[in-house]
């Protein structure tokens, strides 16, 4: 992946992560998208969930650079948990997930612009495509 895209994503992630409402806001937006999503998260420990998502968002920097095969190491287990054999997170839910994440970034990153939007989208699509490729 283009180093400039990764840099823009990483800098935006740091700005978003410095706001304690970032991940809370993401889950507020995401859960409001669909009753199906709210149902999947009904027994979720959101403190733990936000921590896991934060780790994943930061790990994506290394994964897209493919440092130490992290894409496979980090996402293989996550993909299995979200596959048809696990939580059953299908493609329609990833659309909501990405749209919700981008909305939270827009609200949280004071330097949000088209370049930031595009960087987040490109980085996240790598992870989403990986997850979907292992769904069945």
C-alpha cells in the first residue's frame, strides 16, 4: 500500500484515539444502523469491545505494511471469529461497520477531509476484504 495513505491513516488514527469518545461514538452510530446489529451486540462488554477494536485499528498500520506477516497473524483469528462458523458477520454488516467508522472519524478528527476519508477507507477495505474472503 502507498506509504502516504498509511501515513494519513496513522496520523488520523492518533488524532481520533486521543478523543475518548471516538470508539464510543462509533458504536453508537453502528448499533443504530440496524436491529440486526444491535441484536448481535446485545450481550457485549463494550469496554472490552472498544479495547479490541482499538488494537485492531492500530494493528492495521502494521498489517497494510505487511510487517512480519501481521495481516495473516492478526486477521486470521479475527476472521475465524467473525466467519459463518463464528459470529456470522456477513458482507452487509461490514458496509454498516465501515460507514459507521467513517462517520465517527469525520466527527472526531479535526483534520478530516477527503484524503483522510479515502485513507481510512482504503486501509479498512484491506481488512474487510480479508475477513470476507474467509467467511465461508
